[in-house]
């Protein structure tokens, strides 16, 4: 352990570095979403901070000898611990302030990443050059030493990525995980050299112990508060929320009131995904656009077996099962944890107990992946898979539409909710999607869910229900959207959704 303690240090600190990057996307997602733009901002800024840290670390390493470098490493670990602990303290007030003054998502995400994560990432970057100098035995072994430390750093980053992405982030809240990382970093001080109990070292050990105990108590208190908030939300209380980190995003659940009627909201990242009344109307629909899925019954054919992609709080599945007897629905939701939360907070367990498990089937899977392997036929397929205002890109392409078409019975219907304008800059995505749907379906109908807004301003984005089918339908409120002859067809190879969706969500 003594011989390889610096290799252990560099392995662990780089695992911490990658877990910090994963946490950064989770902390930013409720304010800026989890789109490619946010990830690009996070990765770019953290890589920049690390490269600056490496450069500064090289300068520091050249100016210090062996004993002083060990002191530098101790100071760096204390500073990293301190800056990590600042993140959960500052994040909410800082991000609220940034989103208030900066409406551009890209710029807001970049500035937020700089303010919250630049310094700890830079400090971690300083460590590597100093450890290389500590391990450098002679000029003849520069290549071997540098290569070994770089390899161990990379392996630590890989370990942190897998551990954080697959287990820690989904199962431990972002704040609790930050506290845990702070404990790990402060403990690394004890790896730098053998523990020697003297007056000078005892002060460092005592302070680090106090820091660890304080972090643990803060972490436990945070867990207790979230559990208490969950009970409050279930009891129908307002002005509080419960949060969960899942494999795919940060979930917020809270109660609000509209026109005297209390209802419960589910948010994932920065998008409102579902709503449910919390009184006797718990199976009724809160949001107007979801009522437009009933347009599938305009078909002259019988609609009995339906697939819904993107369940979230399962507002429409609850409505469908409770209002139309003997009909069945498969619900594909990518996030298994969200399915569990919908049962706990959004009365899906009540629905199952009241109407039977055999009528509704929940499938924890990615919508596109499910379609790729599906052999079942449906009378209608409904798509409400969104991350905020951004649709699931993999479900918009020509290849996905072919899978959808092949999963429908003859003259079946495909309904998808799209947030778009019908004219102007913010109509780019819906035009491309209509053109893509027409590669397989004979008829595509577009119905604004807020017809008055459509009449007032056709360049303003709002929910539009798009229906694709091979049969002709007579639908009140359907409008024509002009498609250019050279309009693009979205494909798996070229699907620039982030550049086509309405500007507010870019």
C-alpha cells in the first residue's frame, strides 16, 4: 500500500472527477434540461477546467521538491473537499438566478457549469502532474512513469463512470452523493503518507474527522428531509416537493392548485411530464392536449388494443382504462423508477386494483428498442415521449416510423404530440416529421390543441396532435401545414432534432 499509494490516489480522484461530471448534468437538468446541448456544455467546460489544472499542476510540480509536493497534495484535497461541499449549498439559488437573467439554454448551462464545477475539476487536474513528479525515479523512466500514471488515471475515470452512471447516481440523490464524494476526498489525505501522530498532524486529522462527521450528519439529515417531504406530498400538502434521481433524470413531484382543484405534478429534468388530480377526479385528464389522444376513436375501425410510448405519471393510460371498458393498453416507459413512482404518487396502483392488472401492462423499456423487437399488432400507437419540450429523437426517424407502421393493424393509427408552431421559424420540426410520416402513411392530420391560439398567432409554438393513418378521417379542427418539396426526411443517420425544435427549447 505504501509503495502504490499515489497510484491509488490518482485512481480514486479520477473516479471522483467522472462522477462529478455525471452529477453536473443531473444538477443542471431541472433548469436547462438533459439535451445534447446541456451535455455538450458540461463535458466541454469540465474538460477545459481539467486541462487548465494539468497546466498549472505542471508549473507547481516543477517549483517544488518531494516533501513540498506531498504538502501541496494535502492542500489540494482539502480545497477539493471544500469546493465540492459548496455545490449543494449554492446550486439552487445560483441556478435560479442564472435562469432568471439568461434565457439562452446553451449560455446558461455553460455559465452554470463554470460557476459550480470549474474549480473542483481544475483542482483535480492539478494533482496528476504532481504525482507524476513524485513517481519519477530517473529521467530514463519518464515515458514509463507518465504512461503508467495516465493509464491509471483513465482506468479510475472509467471506474467512476460505470460506478456513478450505473449505480451511484440512480440510487443516491445528487446532494447525498456530493457529500459522499467529499468524504472520499478528505480521506485521501491519509493515503499520502503513513499516519504519524504528532502535534502538527493531529490537527489535520482532527479537522478532517470533524469534517467527515459533519458531512455524514448533513447527508443523513438530507435523506430524512426528502423522506418527510414525500409523506407531505402524499398527504396533499402544498409548498413542498420530493425529489428522486433515476437512471435517466432528476424527478420532482409536488402538489399545486388550479381553479380550486388540487393536482399533483411530475417533472423530469426541466420538463412537466405529467399531472393528476388528487381528489375524486384522479382518473381525469389535467392537461388539455392529452384529451386529443381520444381522436383515435374517430377511426371507423374498432380501437381495443393500444400502445402508449412515454407513460411518465400515466395520466392518459389511467383515463383510457377507467373510461373505456374492456379495452387494453401496453405502456412503454423507459424509466423503471418512474413506473414505480407513478404507482406510488399518481394512483396507478389504485387503477390496477380497481380495474384489474390484465387490462394495463407496463413495460420498462426504451420506446425505439421496444418497437425494434415488437411482434405484436396494435389498433393505435400513441407517442408522448418527451424530455421537456424535446421529443425522443429515436422515435422521429424514417426507420422508427417504419417500425411503428409495421406494429399497427391494417388501417391502424399513430398519434404523436408535437410542440410546434404551424408557420415560421418554430415550425421546422413538425414539417420534417410530417414529411417523414408521409414516407409510410397515406394521410397525416395536424390538429392544434389550442385552436384559439392557432388563429391568433400561427408562429407561436404549442401542442399539436399529429395523426398518421392509411384511412381518411373527418376531424374538426384539423389544419393544413405547408410542406416544401425539398423538406428533409429524418433518418437515424441525420436527425437534427435539437436544431429543429422551437427556439425556446434549444
